[in-house]
C-alpha cells in the first residue's frame, strides 16, 4: 500500500477520535447525576467538576498502563461492567413496564412523537425483555457461584504460555467491592427517595 506512514497516522488518529467520542458520553453520564446534588452544583462549577472527573478517570486509566495493568483491566472488564450493566438495564425495564406503567410510558412517547408506539415494542418491553434479562441475570449469578474462585489468565515465562490462576484474597475482595459499588446506586437511590418522600411536607418527623 502506498504511503504506509500516512495510513498509520490516520488509523491511530481515528482511534484517538473514537476514544474521545466514547469518553464524552461516559463523562457526561457521570457529571449529570453529580450535578443533581445541590452540594456539588452549589460549590463546583461545571468546568471544575468536569476537570475533576476527567482527572479521576485519567488516574484510573494510568493504573492500567503499569506492569500488572492488564490484570486490573481484565478485573474491571469482567466484573465491573457486564454485571452492573445487566442489573441496571433489568431494573430500568421493570420500573418502566410495571412501576411507572406501560400505559403512561406509551402516552409519553405519543406526546413526543405524535403517535403511539407499535404493539411489538409494548410486547418487547412488558414480556420479552424482562424475561430475557432476568434469565441472563440468573445465569450470570449461577455461573459465578458454581464457577468457584474467580480466575484470570497469567503468562508463565517458564512454560511460554498463558495459564489459568486464581485471584488472591485481596483480588477477590476488590472484585466484591467492584460488584457492590456498581449496583449499590440503585437500592441506595431508592432508599433515599423513600426516606425523602415518606413523610408529607409540614410534618416534623424526618427519616434518619
């Protein structure tokens, strides 16, 4: 191929733009709920908050560039992303379909688009999606329990190949903290909302 240096630069420039575009959505997803807290929005400007979030992400990302960085990345990728994403999506589908109500959600879509959603979308939201997501969630938990001690791939220089090894105790504790921290936002937010709306305005009692 002619001009290989040019294509090499363009390729890595494309990867840079792809990473920046992906992180833009991720950083926005972090900043938006943080701005909902009055303590944060009152004391930090949007620029300062964005800078702090980006700095935190930078420090976490730098840990993946160290010698054991690939193992930390594998740990985050296997236990911090997939399980929490599946859990959050399952809760969202259940809340929209059965707590908020499919009829109200259908009316909201009609107000935005000018027409109600197709019957297929309602069937997917009410029946298909909850069943599939719940099945995957149960399968994930059962596989995790039956799988025993979490393992990872490590390079054995004597054998010259990757071998399966069990995570040490501190690694298993860190995995547990990852799982708890990524899914705890849902029950904690629900508890906070319940405590906030438990008593009507004007009553002296407050939720501890």
